[in-house]
């Protein structure tokens, strides 16, 4: 099996960042393997590991099954293949037609939400994801409320929502995260964030501020659960996705110092802190680099932001 990271990295760089994809199972209705994720030992979300698929042959088998049985699962999985091929308008039309023929299916509503998000239609995406949650609030391990929060922020034009916007909690600004939410546990939120990240990271390459913040907060939740082994990796992934809040480095330093004092140094945290330290300003290396990289006046950034 081959993980298709490069095509989706290109997709994420050129199209609106999109969310979840919901085949009926991890195998398509005709038996084709769509993806097989790592088991519970994976502590850091990486995205789905999609199989290499013969799209034409698989689509033909699904079409035949749909015509033979009328089972909506065949038709729904044809839409999944269209999404994977970035044929979003065709996928939207297929799912709208399926909704007319077989109304009220969770998978149809959820995938319409995904397609509209990929098309940049966040208001429509929000409508369909809300409808999907109403149909089956327990699907996606009950985590789609996070997807709703993401879409509410995006529909409102908020490109860098806060933790409270995304997760309805505040883990504080202290050197160590804090949990003050009555009636909920860090574990339940950990599970929901992990699921949503694994979906979004299948299609979205860095940078992405929403993924960056979710990775950071997942690391904080691991710390609160006395499970520091994956915090360094999660903080590093958050930085890779563009999370630039100085709180991350402050917490990385605090946890690194604490683990070191306990005789359990964490190499990932140590490296993260080391990499964040600026070189001495009077260093010959620093002076040479600054002289060689002095920027020329440019308006490229303004074009990129406008685009």
C-alpha cells in the first residue's frame, strides 16, 4: 500500500483546505481497499494511508453494483472516488442526486459537507455537516461537533480561530496546561481531536493554522493525562503546520526541564527548544547569514495573500 501524500500536498496548496471523507467502510462496496490506518499504537495523527486505486475499473464495478441492486452504498462510494480524483463538482452533483433518490443518509450529508468545503462554499458545507450530525451524532466517534466549529469559524471569515472557538474549552496560558471543564475528561476530547486531525491531515499540507492549533492542544491534553511521550512530536507537528504562538515553546521548555529533572529526558522536546533558540547576534555565522539573506524589496507576499 502506498500513502498518497504528494498529490494531496499539492491539492492542499492550491485549493481550500477540506475535511472528512466518508466511505461506507474502509473497504469500498465492491471490496476495493480504500485505506487501512495504523492501529491504536499510533499516538500522533498522520492522515489515512490510501491505497493505490484503479479508478476506472473500480468505478465501473461500483456502477454495475448500483444498477444491479439499487444499494446507495455503491453510488456513495463512486462519489468518494470522485473526491479522491479532485472532481468536486461531479461529486457534489452525484451526492445531490443521491439525496433526492435516497434521502436522509448520513454518508450523503457528510460527504456533501466535505465537497462543499473543498469547493470553498463554507456556508453550504456547514449546513450539510450539521444535517449529518443530526442524522447520526455518534458517527466519527462523536467528533463532528469539532468539524461544525471549524466550519462556523470559516464561514464567519475567521481564518485563525482560537482554541475556545474550535474546542469549547480553554487550557490556559500558563507554562503548564490546565483542565477546568466539569463533566468532561481530557481523554474524550483527545479522542475527538485525534479523529478529526487524522481526517484533515489526509488532504491538507502545512501550513494550516487550524490543524496547527489542534495538534498543539492535543499535545497539551496528553500532558494533562500524564502521557508526555508524544507531546514533543505533537508540538513539533504543530510548529510544522505553522502554529507560532510563543506559548508552545514555553511549554516545551517547561516539560523538557521537568522530564530532565526526573531522569527521563525527551530528545524531541530538547531539539524543539534548541531549534527555537536564536543564534548569538555576534556570531560570525549569524552575521554571514544575515548579510547573505538580506531581503530585496518585494510585493510577492501581498499578491499571495490576496490570492
